[in-house]
């Protein structure tokens, strides 16, 4: 699918082509999203088309510990 997207976009010059977003659920079971704030999590959820369940550890970590920078991954992994 990505190959066709590139061909249509670059070779044929199709304008206003929506960006290709793969189904990340086919490759990953869990997602660790940077807990830099609610807006960061919301944007990542929308861009990657993730469900509320997928981002639940990130939201919980943000609520419980706040913005912990890159250390937030360890807090999120602790939830699983």
C-alpha cells in the first residue's frame, strides 16, 4: 500500500492525496507514547489511529506522575 501511495504521489503527481498511515496493530501489541502532555497524546492518537485502550497507559502515567520526560516509558511499561 505504501508503494502505491508513493507512486501516485511522486510519479503521477496526484494532488491532495491523504497521507498513508499503516495499521500499526498488525506489528505491535502495545504503544508507549511520550507523556509530554494531553495535547501530545491526543495528536499521536489521532495521527496513528489508536484506540483509547491503546493509549491508556500513557494517559495514566501522565495523570499519576506528570511529564517525566523520556523516563515515562519505564512507568508505562510497569503497567503491563
